């Protein structure tokens, strides 16, 4: 594929999905409707996405997760700020706030995903995690927490306290924006 053709495919993908993170968040099927018959271009998109996730993950692992600031939000934005469905993930942290495990725990619809505090706490115990960071996206683009978001955050915080598993924060990401429940005083 020559440079002009690559630019044309890139322009069409970004026009369709709104941004590079939007292209990454789109399904392979959706991208293939734009890049018709060009498996090389589709494979290149996946390679770039995986490389970008790898770089942002390395930044998270280099120091305590809660001290990474911009690196954490860059990782979250690449991973799913532009997803078309709600995705909930938990970063399980050790006592020094290092990343033990990053897991997607629920995939939902346009505006909700099922989250069960007992499942999250059980997994934290299995991993010997001292804390957790709950993260989810709002496909609408509005990171404002819902009443259900606030209720689940408070329930998760309460469930972990007797077991010395701290909920460090709950972050909602939405198209390059984010809301930290801790910063907003929501739990």
C-alpha cells in the first residue's frame, strides 16, 4: 500500500469513528466495512493499537498506579474511553499501589453494566490485593456519575473495608474526559 492510499484509509476511518481512539475502539467488523478488502491496513491498525497499549501499560508499571496521573488517563483513554458499550474494569493494586492485575469485569449496553461488589472483593482476596481502582466508561461522552454509579462505589468501598481492601478511586472516562469519585468527594 502506498502512502497516498494509507492516508485515504486513515482519513476515512477517522471521519467514520471521530478520532484515532475511536478507530481503536471500533470493532474489527466495523473497521472492515471502511477498509474494504485491505487486510494489511486492518492488521496495521491492530498492531498500532497493541503497541500503544503496551507503551501506556509500561508507564503504569514503572511506578505506583495512583502516582502516574497522566499515564493512567492515557492508558484508560486508549483502552476504552471511546467504546460504544459500557465497560467496567478493575485495577488490583498491591500495598505499595503497584499494579497486580488489570481485569475487565463487565461489558454492558450503551448506558449500563452489571457490577457486583462481592465478585470484585473475592478477586482482590485471590490476588492478595491491598486496594482496587474501579474504572468504567460512559459511551455517551458525558463522564458525570449516575446515582447507580455512586451507589455501587459506596457499596464496594464498604464491602472492602472489613477486609482491609481499600477502594482508592472510581474513575469514569468518556471521550478524553474523566471524573474521579475521590476528587469529587463521592465516597
